[in-house]
């Protein structure tokens, strides 16, 4: 049986997702916690989800290191300077490791708030 993931936070619905069932953004944001250090990825790596979101290691509370594995995820361990800021549909980030078919076209809002 395949588990359904939330389109907003990418967590399994009922197993970590706390988004409202109507798909609206949560009315309150969790208090930001300090960025957690990951062992498998450098802090400036860009992680690319199956839903084409870009994340930064340890920058959002809804993603843990053990979830970021190939072939589901792709990543860029040493992204070119400024790629995070340029990321868009016209300037996607293409994975160089893991699943190299993955491309991110938008940034995770929580990661963006943490790392800028």
C-alpha cells in the first residue's frame, strides 16, 4: 500500500503532516528551532524532493536526514554560488547526485525562512 504525502509539507498524511485537511496553509507557524546539523550532507547542499521542492539540510522541521535517500531524492552537495536564490521554473536546480533526474523549481518556505 502506497502512503499519500501532503503536497505542502511532503510528509505522510497522518504520520507527521499537520497541515489542515482543506489544503490551506496552517494559520500559525511553528516556532523556529535552531538549524540542526546533518552528517550525510553539507549545510549548503540543495536537496531535491520528488515534488520538485528544494530543501537545505537541517533547515526545516518537517524533513529528517534519513528520509533523503536515492532513488526518491536527488541532491547537489556543492551547488554553484547563488543557485538557491535563483531557483525557479526558469532556473531549476538539477540534481548531481542521488536521483539525477530530479529538478527543483521552488524552495521550501521553511528552509527559505531559516537560511534566507
